[in-house]
């Protein structure tokens, strides 16, 4: 009688070989993923979002062919905290990075989307501004070209000692990464973080634009913000009205006169147009490498920005201009008939689980966001409201604020003062009338207080 061992051994080896080939096939067929992040980019500073002045043709084309999320928000409107939320898929209350110096712990870093993708077989790269903590994990990436500490300058030195704008430096690094990793069998995930359109900090802060864009928008006139001006400023909380308020002080330096307003909004737009140019070059490079049909591109802002809205410059607070951001997901495999114009409320914490979803990587239970592929393809709204929190610094510079942002009502509480705001966004989209003390809204105020307490506990 012949021994069954040789047959069993052959069977086992064949099975292992088949599984190995299957794993390799799956690995090769997974999409490349590029995540592009702009800094201080408000939702309406994009042609695809209805802005009639700004020129963003490449981003608009991606929005038209892909998925445009018209109601995308951040859970905390400040760069370091938002970036930690993007990487981890968590609210600040859970990841605990609430300033500019705290780093991810080793265990927390291991559960960020780049590290999870690397573990799953992806090449990973990071270019631009990492923006979380003082000891960024550059040695953990296959490709790393970052300004590692704080906010980078706009003008950098290249290898020959010449000045290069940070946006143009990023463009060069993207090409270098794609030349190295775009032609390999393993898929890649590249994270790119622009400084643009963030101002260069100073007293006063300024915007530094590439020479070729300085005449762009010269013939345009920027209309006033619907909720700008003295009357809007008077309607902000009374404790805003002091010399220590950073948002008001920066307003004085950038938007305090009509001439400043015209100059600096145009410079803000020019910096975004510079980013758009990079997106065009990126897509051209992907096509030249023959990988454009299997590369998903996600574009987002790290937080919004007040361009004089409410008499303020900056972000931080819960106003729509501060918390709403642009979000585009371009998937070349999207069917022409799929709905691409999406109005559901989505958040920055949704990015990490969405990237993992595209890569076929299980989402850790600690992540609090939703996979936006479900929203895009199946029309499933992930939420109707969310918890907002901003606790960095505190009064008088940046008063701390928390609250609930819903589709119709917005409730904010400044805990340092016990001061409440309630806005009816349907009747008052520019948030000019705080109805927290209006008897007609007593019932709604109580409901929002209850919802706030529930969500504050839930995000821990």
C-alpha cells in the first residue's frame, strides 16, 4: 500500500503556493492611494464648491469625475489636532493630542493609517508638513521629506542653494516618490501636506506667493463676506472684545481695511491655485507611469478659515467658515452613473477608515470615523450631527469652546464663561443671531444641551 504522505505533502505545498499567489494577486490589485492635505482651506475656496473667482481647474475636474462631499467638517479646527484626527480616525478626546508638542505614543502610532498600510504591504511616504508633535516618525516611512518641527516657511533652499517655494518643493518631491515607488509591484500610500494657503506667521502675518501667480486675480474684486463687518463683530461673544483675542488681532493685520482685504483674500486664492497646479502635474505623472487607473486621490483641508467673517481671521471657533472644509475623493474606478455630488455630513475622522477600506485593511475598533465608500456608493449618511471641541490655549487669546454641530442647529458652549450659543442654520446660515436666550427656542436649547452631554461622553 502506497503511503499517503507524498500526496499530502504535495497537496499542502500546492495549497500554500495557491494562497501565496492569491495574496500576491490581491496585493498587486489593491489601489495606490494619495492623500493631499491643504492648510487652512475653507470649503468655499474651490471652483467646484461654487466660488466664481478662484481658479482650481484640476481639482474641479477631479470633483466632477469623482465624489465631491459638500458638507465636510473637522472635529477640531486647528492644524495639529486635526492632523492627529486624520491620521488616527479619532476625536481629540480619544487621541489626546491637544497641542503642538504632544507626539503619538508607539501604540497609537501603530494604529494610524500609514503604519497599518505599511504592515499590510504598502510602501508609505510623507511629504510636506507632518504637523503632529516634536518627534515625527520619519524613520518609519519608506519615503520622508518633511519639515519636522512646527509650521514650515514658504521659501526653502533646494540642493543648489536656490530659493524654492514650499508648494513647488512638494511638487518635486511627489515626482521623486512616484519615480521610485510608482513603478513597483507593491501598492503605495503617499500623504502630502501643503503649507498653502496658511499665512506666514508674524506681526502682522502675511501670505507669500510664487512670482508666477502674483498677477492672478488682479482684475477681480472680492465681494465682502456676508457676515463680515462691524455689526457682525458686535454679535460675537462679549469676551471676544478685548486686545488679547488672537483672531481679532490677526484680522486687523490682514483684513482691517478694504485694501488689505482685497490683497490678502487674493493671495489666499493664489496659494490655492498653486496647489491646484501641483494636482495637475501629479495626475499627468500618474498617467505617464500608466498607474492613473489604479490610484485613488483624496483631497481635503485640515480646517476651515475666517476671511474676515464675524470680524475675525483664523479658525478655532465653531463657525461654519472655520469648521467646513473641501473634500474630494477621486476613484478612477467610479462608474459614470454613480452619484458623485454628496450632501451627507462627513468628518476628518472619516479619512483614516476610508483609506483603510480602499486598501482592504481592517479598521481598528478604536477608530471613530466612518468608511466614506459606504456613503458614496450606498448613500448611507454616517451621522446627522457631531461633537465639536477646541480647548487649545484658552482665554483671552483663544477662548475654549465645545458643542454640537447638526444639519440645522448648532450649539456651542464656552465653558470658561458659561456662555451658550444656539444658531438656527436654516433661518440664519451666517450665524448672526444667537437664539440661546430666545424663548421660542427653549425646547431646542434643552435638546441640544442633552445631546451635547451625550456626545461629549461618547467621544471619549
